């Protein structure tokens, strides 16, 4: 077997080395062509752009010097008054000073009027310079020098071959103007080939760069040793007819678009090369670069690195093979020999353990195995006895399982990591519809409620981390008593089990829940009837106002409709209405989407709302008679009563006060009316809330003045219960009492009614609110809660979540010419302060 392993490993090693050699050959053959084809175009474009930039900078710097010299006052004055000796001395000094800045070291100046040509070069000394020649007006030479005046040009850049030799001169000239009139020309002549060849980068291996004129003549360049194009020759003479046509087409294209650099593959001689061409409009030159791919990506350049890669990889493989032989194959061979000796009955065979790895572990196992085999007979007897005990335990377990499966309840256990034990009653299959072994208990009990899952985990962790049993039993009562799974309701009972586990007993209470729901529906109907009997006038007014709102809904703005819907929903809930609040809630959602989608026309389904209201009024008719809402009520005309009050003020002070009291109602009665709202919302939210009122019984208000205000005051109370007060278990974990407190204080201070609503809940988290609305809030920036759509609630229900309630409160307070403010502290509570003026 071992020989087989070594043989296979040797075959693998030889195949790997052969594959590396083939890979090296492939890289050597294919890499050069692939890289060249992929990068040659971009490479040559970058190269020609760099050379063009260098030449442009060189010419631009020379042109700046020429223009600066042409604007010198000494030069201008001398050309205007050429025969003035003192002006000539100043001008010559200026020319000699500039001469050192130019690449050529020589400067010339020509007078337009006299045609005198002055040259200042390295041999010029002193200030006694005379003109070297005279240029006659109208001559060809005169036109050549003064050609730049045509078209009102101020400077000229061109190449001339005045002497007829092979090396052309680069002339950079500028007009000397006196009061806008040209007086002469100043400039410099440069040996173009010498200076431009210095500028062109010749360090790029395999790249040749030339400067051509429009006819294709080469007058400067840098040639790679593999380029077969000689200098001082027309480029077209070295190209085939197809290559000449391609080059001429590129020259035409770049002439019309000087900013571009064009590339093309052409054949020069027997080789295919890539050329790039760019046009320089200031000089009329073309910059041509030719890439010799064999020069850039030479075969010799690739042999050495690829050889290093292949040889290095072979060495690594060789080292790896030696390491495998010594660290794995040799120890396995020793283990094989030892196993054969143990198989032959030599149980005293022992291995020397000098490794602390898997091989060492195998040696320990072999050593232990040789000892354990000696106890084989004893182990066999022990196994027989264990087998009998297991049969007895299985029989006992089957009896217990039969009792548990017959109980009609789900029994299971879970451990500190929330995993369910493998033993559970058959009823659990019917409850969860799957095998729950090793599943997470909190995910099965509360699959849709993340908050309950997190609370369940915190309590269970606290129980398992607690050492005292009586404290564990206290905390286990904090675990939820009910849950809903697959549409059925189950009662939950938790008990401390053995071996640090918790036992859960689940009982189906769906029928009881349905019965309770029916009883609750009947209770809600009776509650609606009772609320109507208690405040018949108020309910009638609410129904009347709502129907009137539906009738005239098109006359309101979208913001007013949204705010009124939110307020009507709260008022109907306060009066015990059953159907209409949910339908208003749906319409609120529609309006909210209307804001988000920015639709053109709001279309509230008022007929649907009226039908929902009819269902509630049918409940009243069913219990109180068909005509209960049709009976006429005797109402005192409040406007007339106020007129009578004003007359009484003039004739009888006591009568005035008595009438005033008739028009007022007790403020404490209004505030007391919200107690039922607190109880109703707290029950829905599964919270314990104590609502306290502090108000002087003799403090009275005019109901007509505060009617709209107290219709929206409902939102402050509901927000305190829903957003402020925490659930009992959370309050206990924070060191608070289970029952939250809401204090409503009202008093008359000077001529103002001041109301304060305070809760001892969790407070407003501005950081969380800022992240939710996508904006950073300043400290104490609680006024943002009065903006429409701003809410800290994660979900929307019949009571809260729209972000419209506090905005409606502020609107009504502003109508009363009052003010409202909010103050809050984390885990301490929130206070709402309202201050409105009161009429005497």
C-alpha cells in the first residue's frame, strides 16, 4: 500500500513538472503577442501625446520670450527712430539681455520702414552693431519676413530653408507695434533639427519619432536602431503605396482635428508596425511615431523572467515533495508496521510519540488501542449489562411518552442556547407542523414578532444566569403566557427542569379565544350604546360634523383633510365606535400615499366612510330603537344666549355672572373624559397605566371656544400611552415600577390656561428619529414632532403611527393664539406644555 502511495506521488510530481514546462513554453510563445496587440495602441498614443506636449512647451516658451521682447519700449522706440544713437544703444542692450534666454542664442530685428536687418548673436560685443543687410520693400525676402502682418497677426511660427541645406531653421517672429501700427519684426532663428531632436524622448526602446512638414519631409526626429527609415528624407519614399495612402488619410484627419491622435497598423518593408500621428497647428508640423513591436516586446526580455518562474516553481514542488515524504509517508509507514504487529497479537507494541500533530494523535490512539484490547472480555460483559439497562430505560421512557402524548398538550424542553431537546410530546408535531428537534424555541413561538423574540431571549438568559432558585422562579413568571402559531392560540406555562433546562407546556386555547373575541365584540357594542347614552349630544354632534365634512370634503385642502381624518378617528374611538375608525384609518393611508406619489387629484371614498358609520349607527338603533338618532333635540341658540349675556352685563352684574356660568363647563370634566381612552389604549398595548388629573373643580371654560382643541387633545394622551410608557417587563428591567404614570395638570395663571401632560416613559430619542427621517437633529429639537409625517413609531395602527396628531394639536393651539412645546429626557419621560389665553 505504501509503495503504491509513493508511486502515485512520484507520477503526480512528474506530471506537475511537465505541466509547468508546457506552461512556460506557452507563456514564452503567447505572452509577447498578446501584450503587444492589447497595449500597443494605447502605448503609442501616450508616447506621441507626451512628445507633442514637450515640443509645444518648447515653442511656447520661445514665443513668450519673443512677444516679451517685441513689447519692450527700448525696441519700439529704436524702430520708430532708427537713427537715434542713444535709443539704439538701449535697444541693443535689451537684445543682448534677451539673447541669453533663447535656445539659439541669437536674435534678429528688422525695421519695416528702412528694411535694415540687425542680428545679435554670440559673437556680438558692445553696442556698436550695424545692420547686416538691407531688405528692399516689395522683394520676395521682404514679403517673407513681413508676411506676419497679413491678417493683423501679431506673431508667426514657421520653418524656412533659406540656405537650401538639409537642416531647416525654425523662425519665431513677433510684430513690434507703435500705437497699434507695425514698425518692424523681432524674432529668433533656431536649428530645428538639432533642438527638436534633443526634446524628443529617445529612451523608448522600439519607438521612432519624426517631425514632418505637410509634404512628408522629415526635418527632425529620434530613430530606434531597428527602424528602417533614414532621417532627412521624405517619409512617403519609405512606405508602400497602401501605407502611403493610409498615412495621407491620417494626416488629413488630424489636420481637421488637431486635438486628436490617430493610430493605424501599416507594413513598412516586410514588417507590420503601428504608427500614430498628431498635428501641431501653430507650426503646421506633423508628429509621427512608429512602434517596432519586436523592439518593445523582445523575445529575450521574456525568456529570463519566465525561466525564473518555471525554475522557482519546480524548486517549490521539489521541496514540497521532500516534505511530504518525511512528514507524512514515513510516519504512515511506521504506523502500518505497528498495526500489522498488533493484528498479529503483539499487544505490547508501543509507538514513540515525538510529534504533536495528527500523526502523533494516531500514535496515541494505537497505544491506547493495544491496551484496551486486553480488556476486551471485560468490556463485552459490561456492554451486555449496559444493553439490559438500556432496554429497561426504553420501556420506562415509552411509558412516560405514552402518558405525555395522551395528555392533549405539547411538552418540550429547551436549554440555555435556546435549542429544543430531542424528546418532546407528539402534540408538538400537530402544533408546529414539523420536527422541532434542535430548533430555536423563540423563533418557533414568535415567528413574526421580533420584539417578543428579543424579550424572550433576554429573560431566558437572565434565568439561566441566575444561581438562586427562588429568583429563577420569579423571573420565569415574566415569560409570555400566550402566543399564536399557524392561526391558533396557545397558553404557555414554563417550569424549571432538571439539568439546567426549562420545560414548556402548551395548551390549545383557540376556542376560548374565539369565545372571548365574541364576548369582546358584544362588549364593544354595549360600550358604544353606553357612551351614546352618557353623551347623546356629543355623539350626535360628532356624527353631524363628520357627515358635514364628508359632504364638503372637496372644499378642503389635502393637508386639512388628512388632519381632520386623523382627529375624527380619535374622537370616534373615544366614543366607542367600532367600524368607522378602521375605515378612516384606511383613508389616512391613501392620503399618505397621495403625498408620497404627488398625485393630481385627491379622491376620498366618502360613500365607503358613510357606510361604515351606518354600521355603527345601526348598532345604536338595534339597541335603543329605530328612531334613536332621529329625535329632535331642544338646543339653546348659543349666539342668542351670548347676546342676552351682554345685555345683562349692562343692567345686572349678578345676572351676567349667572349667565356666564351657564355658558361655561368644568375643565376637569373634559380631562376626566380621557381616562377611558387611557384604559382602552393601554389594554390594547398590553401596558399598565395610571392616569392622574390635577385640576381645580371650579376652573371652567367656554366649550365653544375650546371644542376643536379638545377634539385633538386626544392625540397627546394617546401618544403618552403608545410612545411614552413602556411595557411592564421593560419598565422592570429599567428599575421602574410596572405601572406607568400620566399626569395631566391644568390651571389658570393670570389670563392664560396652562395644561401640562407628563409621562414617566422612555422619552424621545432624537438620534433614532434623525436616522429615520434622514437628517441630523440638534439637541432638544423636539419641535420637529409637530411636523406632519414625523413619528417615532415603527408601525401604523388605529391609534398612532401617522405623524399627524401633534401637528393637529399645534394647529388648534395656534388658532387659539397660544403656544405648545415639548421637553423630554431619555428613560425619564416626556412633557407637553400648552398655554392658551382665556376669556373672562
